[in-house]
């Protein structure tokens, strides 16, 4: 009986170990908040946009790469946001188009400065105010 239990435990051990390896192999996904919030003048006088941007990044190396290039990413996003007209930021469709444009700016910035955009998964606005 002891031999049977020993063989049974040895037979189950590889599946237990491989399950732990699968869990450990899952990539790290992190949301990186770009602080401080973006506050930019819009095209019209006395109009501004305040937006909080979070980047969804996958993988520890990619997270460090994105953090390293935050200044260049901020610059690109400020240039994108500051040229907009308030009338073009009112509907959900217009804001979604701006989000997609912002994601493209971040991808292009990473491609230029880090030589790849691997790991960047998405960009989200967690606050959006046109005043």
C-alpha cells in the first residue's frame, strides 16, 4: 500500500509543478498613470482640457521601458491635445477618436525612442474635462 501511495504522489507531482509554472509565466499587466494630469490650452481662448491618462502595459521589461520614456510620451500627448478645438471633444465618438490618436502617439514615440512598442496594450482616459 505504501508503494502505491508513493507512486501515486510521484505521478501527481509533475502536473502540480507544471501548473505552478504556468501561473508564474503569466505576464504582468500594469496600468501606469501619467502624473501629473494633463492640462492644456485648447485652440479657443480661455478653453482648456484636463485629462488623466493611464497606459496599460504588459511585461516587466515593457513597464520599465515605458516609464523611462514618460517625458517623450508626455510631450507627444501635450502636442496632440493642445491643438484640439473644444467643439471637437464633445461626443463619445470624438473622445474615442482622440483616445485612439493618443494611443498612436504613444506607440510612435516608443517606436522612435525605444525602437519598439512591444508591451503597450492600450491607453485610457480616467478623467476628461473640457472647460
